[in-house]
């Protein structure tokens, strides 16, 4: 499942390529699973809306939309996404929210590009390009907020300060790995980056959060920040189906120190990396470097 760095990479790529464009029409597939909002509501919210920005919120891609009833009438039969849409006193704000699930991707395509088998949405843009949502396993979700008030819950890992981070985990009687994955606490951190951050902080994933000293929690705070920023700089980790908005893979998987390396030598002490299952999720760690 794409985690914070992958979603951030996709959101940044989309923001550069489609901000300012106008969605002229929307095609939705027949599969109901990807639709968290009704199909008619999604189409009505997206069509004739101007993309005013794209950002990440947790593991969600939030596409901000500007809508205007006067612009909607002007758009019919016109192709220029810069001159057709004019915001006015009747404009409203809405949001298109995309969760990629396990295998989802949202791509900017030429209209003559081959339509993949598991394409569930095609948004035709005034610029002549298309935004396509593809998801073979259909765990991804598409929804809209007409009021622009979508909230993902939890703290943003890259925005939370040290004191807030320490207070968030002190006293919690759950494994620290489970606490890091709790989206109601931190939004966006997933299995890969929790494992990598815990390794850099020297903390075993099964350690109870409440047992960690303030010093160790501060070390974990720094590790979470470092790992996420490094992963974003390298375009995320391409483990399975992840590609960015241009269809390109990331490179952070080449920097993994424990995740997916069960039985291989620790890059620091040469001890074989172990894998355990915590709350149904695989966790990788070095039994010597992590205490």
C-alpha cells in the first residue's frame, strides 16, 4: 500500500501537471467497490470544475476544486482550460479525494494512450489530457466533498513538533510499531517507514510505547522525520505496483535497512534481520541493534 512518501510524490507530480486545468467530463466504470461517494455525485462535483490545487492529507490525495455555475455554462463546447473558467462571486469550493488502497494509481495520460483493464475513472481535461484512476485489486477509494471539509484525522508526521510527538506515545500500552501505524495518532506512516524509523532509533517493534523513555521517543521522532524526508526525496519505495503520476517508480527501496530483508545480514552489525508479526502486520528488525 502506498504510504506517505509515495502519496506525497504523486500529489506533488499532479500539482505540477494539472493545477489550473478544468475537468470537462468524467467516465466511471461499473465496479462499485472504488466508489465511496455515489457515482452521480462524483461526476456532478468533478465536471466543469477547475483544479485549484493538489495536496496530500495522510494517505489521501486531495484535489481541490473551484466550481462556478457561470463558468459551467461557458465551458460547454470550449477547449481552453485557461480562458474558459473564470472564478466569480458564485464560485464554490469542493474536493476530490483519492485513496490508492493496495494497488491504486492515478495517472496523467494522453487521450490516445491505451486504457488499462482495471481503469475505474477517466476525467477528460480541457487541456486535452486525461486523469485516470487504475486499481487492479479495487481496494482504493474515490470520494468527493462538496463543502471542501475533508479531514483525514491524526497528526501529520512532518508537521507534528517534538513535544506533541512525545505526548502522543507516552503511556500507551501497545507495541510501539502498532502505535506508529495507528492513523488516528499519526496519519500516513505505514509498515515500511515504521520499520525503517524504528531501526534507526534502535527500538524493537514489540517494545511497549509506555516503556520508552523521553530520550528514546525523541530519537524516534527524529528518525521518523529523517526516513520520510529521505523517501520523499527519492520518490518513495516501489515494492509492488507503486508508480508516480508519470508512471515512474521510486528508488527508496534501495535504501531499506530492514524492511523486506528477513534473514539478510544487518547493514550495521551483520546479525540476520528477523521478521515477526504484530497485530497481523509483518515487522522487520535487527535483534542486536534494536532493544
